[in-house]
C-alpha cells in the first residue's frame, strides 16, 4: 500500500492511523507547493488532485476518513459494522462523493 500525503491536518490523520495500526504502508510525500498533486500521474489516483490518497493494488481511496476506515478494516481493528466503509462501499464512496455518518455530504 502507498499513502500519498503532505504535512497538513487530514493527511496527518491518515498517516497516524497507518502507523498506529502498524500496517505495511509506504509513505509517499506529495509536494503541494510544487504542484505535484496536479500531475497526470497523481490525477489518475485522485481526479480531485488532493491528498491524502491510499493506493492498495487496483484500489485508490481518497478522503482521510475513508482511508482511516479502510485501514482499520485491513487491520481488522474494529468489527466491520462499526466502520461502515468496506472495500465495496469504498468503491461506491469514490463515485458518490464524501460520506459522513452514513449519509452523502452535499
């Protein structure tokens, strides 16, 4: 797994969870001051051009809360019903937008 981040709040939360769960994550710094989030390679991971982004095989997950839930699912840190985002719903999240408390945020 690769976790793309920059030293801002939301990416730090995702990095902290990955470290806490001791998962095999490679941290990849994206320099926002140099516009690295606007490169075609990065936009292929997240068309919004924002960090954090987690790449796990063919999966690309963005939004810190979705990444934290995905990581906890991978580590089996919580019962699946406590963290509503599973691999299947992460795919839906990708197309439906950000989800908070089980509801789509508009």
